[in-house]
């Protein structure tokens, strides 16, 4: 028996022992895989005092990524923390910090076809409202 739908075809084969075997064939033209993670309440010294920020990181993998190419997101998190802890220009706006961070990660992780980073900055002593910077890169 053959059952076909828009996205997947299944063939049910009956054996002589009356067990069913299912074989699935994918009819997808493209599989889009994305991953997202968050760093919450991260503290960073910038613009002369400590800020509390959230960072949202979302990325899309290249087409037909090999199983061995998936990165451990904890390594990306470490890269982000290292970048922020060693950031040298205390006068850069958050948009510049975010752009440099996004470029660093996008260059390092060639298995990404798309990367978006949002840095959300909580209100502080100098600026009494929250604000955010979003940088998106694609290949």
C-alpha cells in the first residue's frame, strides 16, 4: 500500500509474518534548520558603569549541513562572553558592539547561513529606559 501526501510518502509493506514495515521518503526541496538561545541578566562594564543586558542569539544552518558540523551552542555562549569581557572601546554605542560581535561569530561559524543577535539593555543610571540593538547577517 502506498500513501502519498504533500510532504512525505510512506510505503507500507506487509511481510509474511504480518508485521508492517514503514519506509519514509522525503519529498522536501529544502529543510531549514534554526537554533536560538538566550543569555539573561548578563552584567557588563560599559560606558563607565555596570549594565545588565539580555542577549538573544538566533542562527540558521547552511543547507545540507553534515551532522558533524553542528556547533555546541555553549561554545558560542563562551565566545560571546569572552568578546564582551575583553571589549576595549568603552565609548562605542551598543549598536557598534553588537555589529562587531555578530561579525566575529558569523566569520567563525561558517556553518551559519543567517545570524541575528539582539542585545537588550535594561534601564540604568544614565538612560532611564530600556533599549535594544538588533544585527542580522546572511550569506
